[in-house]
C-alpha cells in the first residue's frame, strides 16, 4: 500500500468512525491570504460562506458539522510568505492559503501543501467550469495542487487627455487597443509619445512613462514583449538578447527624461494618487487598479479618462499581458479530516456566484465560464472588457522551484541598469554569471 | 593563595562525609574563583544560548542547500516530473524514468483483492470486475471517471481510495523513506540494480543535503565583492564620522558647556535612539520624498522635486550613513562624556595653570584617558554596524539598484525575502557565517591593537 493510499484509508476510517458514533463535529479551519488589501476580503470571506453551505449540506445528511473559520488577510507578499513558511516549519500552518501560483512548486516539493486532487472530484461542479488554462497554472508536474482563486491581467494605460494633447483624436484612441494587439503600436511608440508629452509640457519630466514602482511580475511582460521566454519544456530559459533589449528600454526611458531614474521605491500611495489624477501620461498596472482608482482615489470617469490595452510589443516580441492568478492551496495537516473539509470549502468557494463577489469588488477577472452569465459580472463594463481584451493573450509565470532565484537576478539586473549603476550590457552579463553560478544546469542560457 | 581559601582551610575538621562535601562546596564558593564562576554562570548560559548555539546552527545550515523547497525538518522521496527529468538527463536512465513515472492504473485481481480487504462495498468491487477488469488507464482523472460511472457511484473519498489501489506506477507518489520508495519501485520494476536504486533515491529526494556549494557560489558571485565593499564603506564611514568621531565631538563640547545646557543637549541627541525605528526612519523619508520637506523647500528656489534619498547612489549613502550615524552617535557620546567626567578635575586645573589651551587639554588630558572607552565603542559599534539592518532596510532597502545593499541586508534578502516563495536558508546561512567570522576576527584585532591586557588593571587585593 502506498503512503498516500494508507493515509487516505486512515482518513476514511476516521470519517467512518465519526459517522458511526456521535456525528457532531466542531472544527476550526484557518485561512490566510497574502497580498490582500481592503477590496480583497472575499478571498477569505468566501471560505466563510462556503462553510455555511457545507454545514447545511451536512445537516441534510443528518450530521452536525460546525465550522469556525479563522481568517487572516496580509497586505504584503514578503511578510506573508515568510510567515507561512515559518509557521509550516513549526507545524502551525493554516489549513488554506491564498497565494500566488508560483509558490506551488517550492511548497509542493517541501511537502508544505498537498494536492487538491487527492480530495476533490475535478469533474464536479464548480471545478469543471473553471478555465482550463487557469487550472493548468494551478497545477505542478501534472498534479492539481490548487484551485484558481482569481484571475487578472496587467494592462497598459493611457491618460486620454494627454494623448489628445499630443495629437490623438478620439477615433485614434478607440483604435489604439486594436493597434497594440496587432503589433502596430510598439514600445518604441510608447517612448515617442511619452517624450512628446514631456517636451510639450503636458506632463512633468519623469512622468511620461510611469511604471510600477516596485518589483513585481509585471516586469516579465516587458521581457516577453522583447521576445523573451521564461520556461520551455520544464526548464527555465534566459534569453540574453531579449533581456538586454528589455533593460535597454528602461534605460532609454530614463535617458529620454520620460521616466525617473529614481522611480523605483516611490511609495505606492503616492504612485496611485498620481496615475489616477492624470499626473502621468502612460503607465502599466493591473486589472485590480480599476477598483483602487475609482474607489480610494476618487477617479469618477474611468473610461472617459483612461484607455487600456495589452503591453505593446517590442523588437523581436509580441504584445502580451501576464496573469498572475492567486490560488487556494491546502496545507499538509496531521488531521486528514480537516484537510478534507478544507478541500470541500475551497471547492464551494469557487462557485461562480461567490467568486463573482470577489471579482467585481476587487476588479479581478473571473475564473469560470459561467461568470459571464451572472449579471453582477456581465453588467460590469470593466470585468467584461478586460476579460475580452486581455485574458486571451495572457501568459503566466512558470511553476518552477528555481524561478524565484531567476526572478531575483532579473530584478537586481533591471534595477542596476535603470538606476545607472551598470550599463544594460554589464547588467545582463552579471545576471548571466549569477544564474550560471546559482542555477547551473537548471537554466538554459541562449 | 587567597585569604578566603585560608579561612576555609583553617575551619574545624569535617565530621561526616556529607558535611565534608557541604563544607567543600562552601569553601569553594568562598573562594573568589568559585564565586566568580557561579556569578558568571547566568552570563555563560546566555552566551551559549544566544551566541554559541545560533552560531553553531548557522554554521551547520551554511553547509546545506536548505531552502523553502527542501524544508528544514527533512525531506521525502517524490517521483515528480522534475525528479524524472534528473533521472533521464543526469543519470541516463530515461527508460526507467518512463516506466516508473508514467501514470498507469490497471484493473487487476490483485487490486480487486485489495479493495475487498479495505472493506469497499462488494457491489462496487463486482461492478469494477464486471466492467473494467483488464483495462489500463494512463490518467487518474480518466480512471476515476470510470469508477464514478459504476452503477453504485462511490463517494469522492472512496473513489480516491479505489484509484490508489489500482495505481501500478510511482507517478507523483511521495514516500517518507528511501526504503519505502525502493520497495514500491521494485513492485513495479523487479530487476532494479544497485546503481539504479541509488540514482532513484538521489533524484527523488526532496529534502536538503550537505554541500559546500554555498561557499563556492559566494566566492564566485559578482555580487559578493560589491556587497563586501559596500559594507566596508558603510561600517568604516559611519563608525569614524559618527559613532566615534561625532560622539567624541559631542562629548567634549558638552564637557565645556554649563551642566544644565549640556544635559538638555545630550537628551536631544538621544532622541534618535529612543524613538521607535520605524517612526524615526519615516521622519527621514518625509524629509526626503519627492513630495516631502526638502523638495517642498527647494522648489521655492527652482529645484525640481525629487526623491532625495533614492536620487543617486551618493544621496542614498548620505542618508543611510546619517540615519545610522545619528543613532550611533548618542551611545558614544554618553560613554565618552561619563569617561571625561571621571578624569580628576585637578588635571584640568593644573593644565589651566600651565596655560594649556582647550585643544591642548583635549589632546593631552582627555584623549589619553579615553583610550579604553574608545576601544569599547569602536569594537562594539563595528559589530553592531556589521549586523545593523533595520534602518537601512526601512530607508533604502539596499537601493537604488543595489547601491546600498550591505551584507546583513543581503542575508535578509536571500534567506528571508523572496517574491516567489523559495527562501534560500542555506545560502543565507553561509553569508551569515562569513559575517560571524569577520566579526570575531575584527574583535580580536581591536583587542590586540588597543593592547587589551594593559588596559585591565589587576585587582590589587588578590596579590
């Protein structure tokens, strides 16, 4: 009998005994979500709603099941991941985690998380309605480790008024997303337009192109725009030329005076306030920015003020966007019974109606086909347009244990080139040396 | 021979063995050496707990490839696709990988017997035998669909148990021990040779292993040199300019101003140390942000607002050193000021009578008397700056572009901070170990340089 089988058998025995004896069961299921702001409460609240449904299902079967959901939202990623890994090593991991899909690989290897497919029928509703590509992103090595919690993508934004000021007509602006998608409007045009804005005094110097102020998955989009590939056949890929063109783009932006040399490290609050008030001309962000701009930042006419598209293509690449779905994953616990309940909870929380609450409130995209048949989702212009315009072109980062090392090296190289500490050539050479040194054969360098 | 020992020896002769040992203990405690050890014991315990044990553990972890992915407490043996790739690429055992790793579910009598043993309902077993005996599936999902299509549809948990009973490969199986892995592998592939077993165990192990790879990586990484010189620059500059230099200026200045004013002055310089570090650094950030005080002030003179702290590497260093230095200066100030106070006033009076200027007093009276406090402050602050992380992390976080990345921060970024969740404990520990070695070497060097033995006055009463 394999270990998994014996574990499952033991768990079933426990369940059977529970059913035979007193059928009252009190459990506390804890759920932690990382990188979650005030609009993201349904990441954990959905589990609570699911608990209510599961309790009712149990009651109908004649069992008493009382579930207390212990919820925790963490606004950062670094602290969250640190807390999770240390808690798991100490044997106190919460039952359910809401985290980035890229954590699946290292956490699966370490045994921190267990596959959801060991507990769930993947052919059952609502799992069978979830987009296949999202299910794929939540798996590792062919095993379904997690269920997608949300989807998003990362658009490129244009402040319409400033675009008009440098000569775009409304018709041009309406056609812009299509031209980006067709590869006619490229990152070269981005620099050109940003420069016009700065030269004509439409925006202040450094505000022509106003990128994300901190490290994030967004920067892989520019690598992709310049023809870079992150992973091929399960092996990481470092494309020297694409990486250099990508670094060069940001260096050019700084030299042209459209992006600030010291931009990285700008406080997020300041950044959001600036892009939502028209201080910047072109920038990039995420679909969830819609919620922030229109709620906290008080932008009233989003569609009248801002145009959005895919990230334009650069030399040697294609227009793209990146989706970084968060996933529900289950941690390994001594009590298999609790894991089984947690699995049921994430399944029910993936119900299109429940997930739509999160999608619309936080301006993320849906995870399942049927969400477009739910009025709350379908009537939301942002959800509808962003889904249509962006999601079909979305890539995802690979689930690979070594990807974090690659990512750190990519970011430190970009930062060094951007701030003028190194030339793009030097930065790429250093990243290459670093990757050869740290990953060796685990990465293909070309 | 100490006086206390003499007293102990001259006491009345012991009566019983127990009294002897009690008396022996008392006399040992009465001796200054014995009492010294007892009084030092709590300190020794603390040193062992909070210095030696962490250093030893760091030293051990430094020689492993420990990370989030490998876990800390040990690993398991998982026949994952990446393990199979290693088996194929590095060991040239592609065929074996294929046979072990290809998911295979075969409905056979052996599996059906297992189901009966497990107490699965006879109807389900019969249904499987009737409809699917002899069939083979290469996907768990497909097979489970077939199970669910039986007339007596089993519950999900039961479906999982049934499919596990028919699994005839090791695809994605996780084993707690190498023995279990080999046993399971032999069930699938009976003629494994020793080399194959060895390769299988190595390729599938998910835990950490001993290695000196971290040190090779550290020695050959281009970042090492940069971070090393950053750290050297940071420690030396902050130490010389602020922690000892400026502290000395403050101490001497307050020595020559009236007592009351000096007290107030010292309290003001103590503020950076007693305010919470997050708030202290936040105040600096407000000063430096492009919407902050400096920018607002300078915009009146036509200077474009900018983030002064992260504007260039030089700016960042100025801020990092000021932020750390203002905290560090207060400690030196207090120690130097009290040491100056301890200098007999008569020396100053005599010097004044001889017509010595202030500078001559400082040069010939104060500084020579401050040799020991300077050693202490230099030594203590070097170590504390080497390991200092909070102010730099909160202010520049090593930026811009890694310009202010210092060793301790680098350790933090490697071992405890990774966007993609794979924290590199082993590599971080190797970095930390280097820091420990540097710290100990520097301490020894300082003791030598300042002639520690000459600074210690032997207690006269013992001689």
